[in-house]
C-alpha cells in the first residue's frame, strides 16, 4: 500500500518536506560544482616554497599547475622575442609588464586541461593582474604561504637546480646526492642582490594583493617558515576546507 512515501518504504514525507530537501540538495550540488571548477592561487614571496607545495596541490586536486615563472623561463630558453624582452626584467629582479603576463594567461586558460580550473603559481602578482583574472576565471581560494624576508634570502641564495630532472635542492637544507652535485646550476636571478630586488617588488606590488583577496573572503594564510612537511600539512588542510 502506498502511504505517500517514495516506493512506500520510507516514512511518509509531506510535499513541502520533499521540496525543502530537494532545494537543499540543489544548493549543495551547485556549491560543490562551483568550487570544483574554480582555480586556486598559490601566493607568497619568491622562495616561500610555492613550487614545492604546488606539486602536492596538483596531486590532491588534479588541477594543472600554471606557473608564469616557468612559462617565462621556457620563452627565454626558446629565444622568442617575448622571452628576450622578459629576460631583462627577470634578471634585474623586476616584474614583467602586466600586458605580457595577462596575454600568457589568457592563452593558457584556453587549453583543454584548464576547463576545471587550474593552480596558479606566481600569478597574479599585481592588482591589475588579479582584476584581469577575475574577468576570465573563477578563483575559489588563495593560499598565502608567509615567510620572513631573511629566511627567504637564505633559502634562495642556497637554491640549486638539477637541469636534467628539474629537481630543486638546497646546499644546506636539502643537499643533492654527491653524484649529481657537479651538474647543479643556480638560477641567474637567485643571487642575493637580485633576491633583494625581487623582495622589494613583492612588498610594493604583490603583497597588497593579500588584502585585496582577503576583502573578497578568499585568503587562507599559512605559516611558511616551517619544514616542507609541516607546510604541506597546512596546505592539505586548507585545500580540504575548500574542495
Ligand atoms: P618566479 O619563478 O615565479 O619567481 O618568477 C621569476 C621571475 O619571472 C619574476 O622575478 C618576474 O621577473 C617574472 N614573473 C613571474 N611571474 C610573474 C608575474 N605574474 N608578473 C610579473 N612578472 C612575473
């Protein structure tokens, strides 16, 4: 006998209760849907460990990493006119002009793998970049890795890269296996003088973005002056709050 419940098995529900439950389900699905397709911004000074933590976020969310620094370095390596122009800014520790960066991002977001949102690493770095991004993508959260300047200088000046594997080492904190030591290189913009310029650029042009995103309720601050594992745990818990 049908007592008004679905299939006669569940306790009877009146019509209004079905409507309330249905509305709740639709709202929840929409919220999840929105955040799943949204992008994440990884924010912080140069050398805060964004690149290292990006790998973890890619594993957790499946979103592709979009690093403007890597894209620019690839253009420099290719020797393209844009790469050559960008190199002068990069070597001096200055930000590459907004129009160049915004053009790069617009192109990248048209690729198929960007449909569900991406992980931005090193972008946006100015308020005009963030304003342009707002027009072309949904940002679900901004994870800010916070590290004091002196710790940054120690980290960056000792940083070395293995050109064959792309692995990043540090002469003090993460020494490479002895057999790889001979082939390690230092990025040309990883000298103390350039690091100080990059930190200046960060404080004057990029740091104001933290308030900009905080006003929009998107900023999650993480203590970055800790071990890679500890920072990784904080990043994981930030991601699980959003996705
Ligand atoms: P990164 O590897 O993210 O530290 O970037 C290396 C350099 O590339 C920076 O010091 C800037 O000169 C340039 N760069 C990377 N991303 C941006 C950006 N979003 N806006 C302006 N310049 C950038």
